[in-house]
């Protein structure tokens, strides 16, 4: 049994690490704008987009990298992408309006997700590409185009339920898209509306990290492109959706150690590691471990642009050659829709420590000026330590690792910022900050609410200035009006200020 502190240290890219090391700057922001507070790094998303573009170049493919806007409501991230070689995927009328108002031109916008008539009308009116979920959306879109005399929109048809020949292998079932078994009626519909709709290709979007399932889907899309050509269309795009993933933790060994110890705790072989003995999908039954761990894989050796590179390098299940080679030989453009992967390392959520209450029965209770919806890590199965940021000028205190439970500011028993016992390098003090790193992808504001009239976290855009200091503005006030050249790799750490863990963790 391992009784030492079970750290899950966040992976920090240089830009985010430098920001977390700027304690005085972070405390000044929270003092002025309140807790919780969300910080965005627009330059990071441009760098991430360039990482995806590098994979396109490596495989000699054209196409677009669409940021899945639903991952974050930030204005600054979308506005910064207008200066990068990137596009935006919008999933609502509001997101479409926001993208257009941010300076994203319609040729760099794709409308996905469930669509009502207003969403379809604005997409067609503006000239955005419509990624149609099924025949109903296509019929509605054709009706709107005819009735209102709208420009003929470019459309992608989203497919699902792919399978391979030989041993029967199905891709994961999805509530989105049309089964490839119903492709023929879908093509009949497109033929009927040939003068109203311009089908430029096919798409898929699978909620899985399995490269094998995605390879099956991509090969299925290539076959569907052949069917489109046989009907006299000129398809040129294959959209492989998102799901490229993020590696949240710095050390694989910490993840392996924690999950092993969690299983031991569920089995009663060591003290509990969670509030109330929560097992994250695991439970003991008759002396046997049952269930499945319902957590995001905290450490992933291949993620983001690297995952796309691996997928394109993977042989097609039945056609044999690399998937990227098959796309290139057919002269098809590749569309991708990364959300979490483009937002990787782009955000930080800060919370002030309000109270530290020692207990006789276990870890101390630390109450934060934040609730679970403000930093919804566990809603997405993510376990990761916050970084302790002491107030500047105050002693960090002795380095004595402390296990704590992080409590939210709502009057609810269930308001736990994390159900996991979090290990910090020392016990926090009221007035300290906890910095939750890498929250921009879905964890920052996807589920944030005004519950009990608690304020929503304000958003701030920050960037490192040529003067050698961090500069900030409110997220809604950010515009990329400065001169931006090609995105380079983030330079030597020393150029961007100190990178230190303010908590003094080894």
C-alpha cells in the first residue's frame, strides 16, 4: 500500500507555466476582478493551430482546421484565430453571429450541431458551409434556399455506423449523423435538390479516443465519396471531426500510480482517496473489483496534432495504404474540428482560498470562492492538481504535503470542486490562490451558471509583451490589432520571465 501523497501534476507548456509563476500579477487580477477568474492565452491557440497545419503540410494535404467554438465562449480566442491559418466550427446561431462579428469570414466558418431554421438561414445567407446531420436538415435547408432565394450553400453530409468487411467491426454508435446504410436515400435527396445544395463531401464525428474506430470511419467516408461521384457530384472534402485529445498530466507514472491506488481504496485495502469513498465508476462486489473507470485518460502519449499525424499515417483497415496517402491520391481536402486540442494550454481558472478547516477525521476542508460548475473538471472526467499560488511577499510556509478536500461556495452538499482528495505541497492559507491549469477546453465555462446568484467568472485575455511583462485586457475588449507574423515555437523559457511552481513542489 502506498501512503505517500498522490500528486497529479498538470502538464504546463512554457507560456502557461510562466503565467502561473507570476504570483503578484495573478493576485492583482483577482483582487481587481474577483474570484473565480478565467484567464485566456490567445497566442497559444494560434500556436496550436500552427501545430495542426504542420501535420497537414507533412502529409501534403489541403483543407481547414476548424476550432470547435463550443469548447469555450471566449471572444479573444476566436478573434486571435482570424490572424492564424485556421477556421471556426459553430454549433448555434449565437456562435455563428459571434464568429462573423469577430471578423471570421464565411469561407472559414462551418455550421455543425443541431440546427433550427434561423441557424440554417443565417448559415446559408452568410455563405458558411453547413455540416448536415441528416435528411431533415437537408430538406429544411433546401426549402429555405428556395423560399428566400439564398445563395446555394456548400454542404457536408455527416455519416455514422461505419463497418469493415471481413470480421464484423462497427464504429461507435452516435446520436449524430446518418447511418452509411441509409446513404442511398440521402444521395437521392441531394439529387432532387441539386440546384439548391452543393454537396462538397462527407463527415464523421466519433466520441471515442480509439484510432482504429476512426480509421474505420475515415475509410468509410472515402467509399462514400466514390458514391457521391457516381451520382455526378464533385466532392472534394472529407471531415474527420474532432476528438484528438489532450494530455493533461505531466507524468505518466503519477497517473498509473493514482489509478492503482484508487482501485485499492475501492477494495478497502487502503484509506479512501475520495470524498465519501467515491470510486469514479469502480465499486467492490463480493471481494471483486467491478465497474469501469469513468475518467478521461489523464496522461496520453499521443494527443492533439500528434494524434492526427498518427491517424493519417495509419493503414486503412481494408484498403491497406496510409489514410493520408489515400486522401492525397484522391486530391481530397481534409477538414478537422479540434476543440479541446486547440484550446490546450490556452486557459487558467483562479480561485481564492476563503477558509481552511482542519478535521479530526481526515483531510482538511478548503473552501474556495468558486463552485464546481466554474471549473467543471470532473464533469469531463479530468483529475488534475491545482497549483498553489501564495500571495506575493508572504512566506510559502513549510514544505509539508497536505491532503485536502476542495469545497465550493454553494449551499449544497454536492458542491465539491473535486471529489478526489487533492495533495498540495503545503496546507493553503486564506488569501492564497489555487490555479486550475488548462481549463479552456470545455472545463472553464461550458456548464457555468448563476446558481444562488453567485457571479460567473470574468474572463481576461493575457499576453506576454515585448516590454518583458504580462499585459491583460477584458476578454471582450481583446482585438488582434497588433502586427502578427508567423507563429513560432515558444522561445527559451528565460525570455518570458520565471517559470516556477509557486507552491514549491519538487
